[in-house]
C-alpha cells in the first residue's frame, strides 16, 4: 500500500510540475502577446502626424488643409470661398497664433485669399510659395483688401442711414500687407526645410504663373512620410505656360478634381480664331470687347495678339489699337514680364532669348485712370478692349459692355469660364437684353466664346498627371471639385485604375503615420431659412407663376423651329432652373 501511495504522489507531483511548466509557458506567451499589442498601440498613439481636410471639400473654392506633426501646425493653402457655398466648412481647429507656416500652391484668391485673416488673428509664421506667386500675391491680396474695405464703406453708409449695425471688412489693407511681408519665395525644384522635421519642394504645375504642386516630406522618429498636394493642375497646350510637372513617388496624394468628370474640346490653336473675330468686327466697323481675368488670361491674350500682329493675320486694319483697361491686369503683366523665363514654355523662352518682348507690341495702350477708361469709348476707331472682371460681375468691363452690347457691328468675346447666374453667363446664353447701371441695354452685338480657354486640366489631363507616379499611393484624397465632379473622379480612380481613392468632407482627419482614418465626417449642407410670406410676397410669387406659364406658352409656339434653336432654348431653361433650384 505504501509503495502504491508513494507512486501516486510521485505521479501527481510530476503532472503538477508539467502543469506549472505549461502554465508558465502559456503565461509567457500571453505576456508577450499583450506586450506586443501594447507596444503596437503605443506606437500608434505616439504618431502625431495627421492631416485634416477643411476647405474645397466637395466644393471648388476655399482650399485649406491642416497638417499636424510633433506639436507643429502647417496649412496648405488658406483660400477664400467664392460663389455658391454648398457645404458647411469646419473652422481651422488651431489658433492662428499656433500655426507655424503656410504652404501656398498659387496666388488665386480661392487658395490665398484668407491669409490676411490669419495675420489679423495673430499668425506670426512664414508663408512659403514660389517667387512668382509671392509677387502676384502682393497685388492680388491688396486688391482683395481694397474690395473688402470698399464693400464695408458702402454697406456702412446704408447702415448709418437705417441705424443698423456697422459692417466690418473681412480684412484691411494693413492685414494684406502683413500677409505679404510673411511670404518667403522658393524656386522650382529647390528642397526647403520649413520645420525641423519637414522639407518641401515646389514643382511647376502649369496652371498660373508661379503655380506649383508641393511635395511635403515629414520625418517622425525613423519614419519619413511624403504627401503631394497637386494644387490646381494646368491644362495642356497653353500658349504661355509650361505643361504640368510629373512627380515620381509619394505615400499620399491630395489631388484637385475641378473637371474630374468632363473632357475639354479637342485642342485647336486659338490664335487664328482670335484673328478671325478681330477681322469680322473690324470689317463691320465695330469693337472687340474681351471680358478677361486680370491675372493669367489677359497675359495669354496679349501673347496671341502679338503673334497676330507680327504675322499680319488681320487684313486691312494695320495698327489696330489694343486697350488693356484693368489696373490689376496691368500690374500683373509687369510681374509676368519681370519673371524668370524658365517659368514659361519653350516658345516664350525662345522669343525672350531673341530680345523679343512676348507681351508688348505696337499700338498696345494701357489705361490706368477712370478718365482714360471713359475716353476709350469716345474713340470710334475699331479696337480691342480687354477689361476685367472676367465674368462681367464688376469693374470697368460693365461700362464697355454698356457702350458696345447694343451695337450690331461689335463683338463680345468670352475667353474664360462663366459661372451660372453671372452677367457673363447670361449674355453668353443668348439673353436679348440686360440691365447695366439701371438702364436696359439691348444685345445686338455678336457674342462668341474662344475654345480651349480653361486653365484647369480635364479628366484626361488629371489622369495623365497621376499616371506619372511610379508607385501607387497608399491613399489618394480627392478635393477641389463640386460634388458631382469630385465623386465621379474618385469613382474613376477606384474602379478603373484600382487606386485607394477617397473624397473627404470638411473635418475628416487621417493618421498619415499609421494609414488610418481618425475621424470621417459627413457633408452638412447649408440650408436657407424659410421666409415668412406677406401679402406683397404672395403677389410677387403670383407674378413668377404667371411668367413661367408665359414661358411654357412661348415654348409650345417654338415647335417647328430649327433643332439648333430649340436646343439652345432648352439649355437656357435648364440653366435657369438649376440656378433657382432649392
């Protein structure tokens, strides 16, 4: 019995010993697993590298993106919203005084226009941009400030008469000067260290003089991540600028999508078309009035006119005068002329090397003062008048339209995009009359549009530029496009090209170190409050219904007209409906 008892105890002890060994091993494995998981979590938590999308998300204007790294804050663009505001944009979640630097892709106000507000609110950092962008911002931000101050003065005159609250401008000339003084110029291709762990490089993107895509390389610990911001990708075959530069590699890409769901018309040289427009109008004894954007488009038109004059492409009107009636356009042209020739395409550089000024020619006349502007229409000589604004919403162009729209011998030539609801779009869509300065003006002049005038790449151009990357980015974030274009381009990248593409809404945050979303927001649409309808409103609404019934009656009477006319009428009604669709 004793032997059996001892054997039982020995066996039990052995089993217990094995159990303890297994338990210890299991405990060690479990400890290692928990430790490894804790270490991974610790690594993820240590990552301070994130990007937050704020502006131009499912919209075209107001570009603004925040990068946070090691307690430092970088803004890529700080643009003003222009035109229709569709979605609510999150405010910059960092105090302006805590923003360390701004990286600016180009000078257009929808990318640069809110930098003076940053300065007004305490920003003391640096703004990095190309030298040409810095020079253009000096005039464009000051011009924007003048507009803000003028609008405030006009509103306050009305407010004082009615006893209402006074209006404060978004920013002043002093704020704009503060923004300009914070700008530090960079050269294309130059690597610049902007923070201790951040370097940037600007490359020509061909959209505007000085426009750039920006490569941002950020190092945290022993890991470096690179994110490329496309800015606005330029259209191909522009008469003045270089084609967009392609970039080799990136971990992440933020790309615009303005024309992400559309193709431009097939390329054709616009210079002969421009010359034909001049010939037709001059032969009739009329003027050619060109509503043009002051920066970029005006300089392209001048470049083409110089070629037209050099080649004698307009017959029988030698020495026809060309007026540039826009103080901002004149200042911008001076900046173009003083820029590094490498900012321009090969044909322009070749002219410069021969000592030829690409933007200056005989009979070019610069109008500065308002008296000089008024005198243009007193001269009956057939002429070209280039004036701003490009969509005819403000500025001196409206005076030139008043003097030329009613003249059947004149020609109104649109050379840029005309947004829905603008005076330019109304004229282009075939209106028979418009109101200018309280006076009804009949439209008898010829109205034309120059093809191939967009400064943005179309869908094909965007895909071609993205195709320049040797690797497939971990994520492509699609922004700077209206809702339809943005979503359509994202879908194309995903389904046709196998890209991991995503279109963020304002407020979406992403961890660039660990490749995961921190917060994914939904778009919040801006809704207009309902208005109480009084007796007067009811009466006016009745007029609207009557007018629509009249329109329907007119449409029914159009049966049998040429298809071209019917299609044009239908397009006009569609655009009118789109404008007022709530």
